[in-house]
């Protein structure tokens, strides 16, 4: 009854509200089946808040170092490598925000901030060094046929010799996956320059979330039997998209990177909508819901509340993601 009252207060009867949502759901299917073209492309400016504010200027500056890279591509690499964590260290001794191994850093690390040292742990050195290394690789393979960006990324993973030998991206599964992963993540970090195609899975995700209306919130809940069928915000969105064959990360700030980012006036039902107390940093996102149209989402709001319809136009609205299968697959399991 609480959920229904909230929807009535919003200005619609329950039946009318749900009918409105179902019309939108059907519309998503129709649009997804008929829209062609309109893919994002062109300039690779960064999406709003995609990079933590402390590193945004560095990524924007050094991401334009050479034609083979751009700020969104550089951001995708940093996210894939460390999740923008300047203290990250891997079992293979890769270090810092760009995850240089000592041997590569000794050869390719640069003094990006001009303070007289080359510090792999300092993003002001490591981010410029990552861009410089990419551009060096691009020069090594500049005469190889094909897309310079893809050849550069393949060189990063497999070495320039392999790219030269095979006259393009080599037939190594790991390398091909790496190239696809970074170019897909690039779309998540780039500000779209044209209309985005709707997700074919969006209607199914909404339908799943609708069935959970009225379910009590549980922090960390994934909807399992052990959780009593209860969810938290990102547990609900994860389960909703999993029901249509798309596997999202568990936490909201990683779900942000599961696809490109439509503007507020371009939202479609099924888009994930995000909220944060820091509107300049996607890593600070703390809440997510599923947009259903008319300025409303279905979300699991907080302890003591139930899954319900809530308005999205609040001061902490961060932005939205149009989930894609490739975008979800490209996300690292841990960052």
C-alpha cells in the first residue's frame, strides 16, 4: 500500500501508472527493433564525471598527445588497469594508476609534471607516461595496415613485433579480447556526440524490476533465498539485467561503465540512472535505479524502505548509462 500511495501522490493512479510503464516497455522493444544508425562516434571528449576530478585535466591533456589515442581511450586504459587507484599493485609487480611493471617504467616512464623525478606512484607522472608509451607503440606500428588505434592497443598487449609480423592485430585470443575490451570501454568514458541506440534487453529488465515492487530493501541483498528475495539498489539492477542475459558488476559505480551515457533529455526506459554526493566523480556513485519513463525509476532506496517508484530529478542525480552487452562484458571483475 505504501508503494501505491507514493505513486498516487506522484500524480497518477496505480493502474494508470503501471499501464504507462508498460506502454514505455513495449516502445523500447519497437524502437530497439527499428532504429538503425545513430551510433556514437566522432570526438572523444570525456563523459561527465567519468574520470575522478583529480585526474581529469591530466587525462584530457595527455589523451590528445598523438592521433592514436584520445582522452576517453586513455581513461578506459587507466580504469581497466587500476580503477584509477594510484596505489594499486598487482601480483606481477605492476605499480600505480597505470600499472607499469618496473622494466617498462625504467624505459618509458617520464617526468610528466617536470618536478625532476619519475615517480610511478604519482599520477602526474604515471598518466603522462601511459599516454607517451601508447604513442611510442603507435609509432612502432605506424606502417602496419589497419586501424592505428587497434594496432597500438594490440602492441600494448602482445608487443609491436607481433603486430608487425601479422600485419595487424595478431590472432591471439587474449590480445583480441584486450583490443575489444578497451575500445568498448572507450565508449563508456566518452561523451556521446549523437543519439544512442536503445538496449534490446531494457524491456525485460524493467519487467523483472516491476515484479519486485514492494519487496523490502536489504543492504548487500542479491535477491537469493538466503537474502529472503530482498535486494539493495545495485543488487536489483544487477539481477534485472541478469534476467535478460547481461551480467553487470555488483556495485553501482562499476555499473556506470556498462555502456555510453545518454543526456537527461535522451533517457529511455531501461537506462540505469545514478546518484552521487560528488557530481564530478563516477567512482563516488552511491545509488542506482532503472529508469521507467516520465521522470521516474524503480529502485531499492534504503534500509526500512521497499522497492518502489521514485523520481530521478533530485540534486544528487549524476547521470545515466544505456547498458550494452559488450559494455557489460568489457568491465573488469575487480578494479
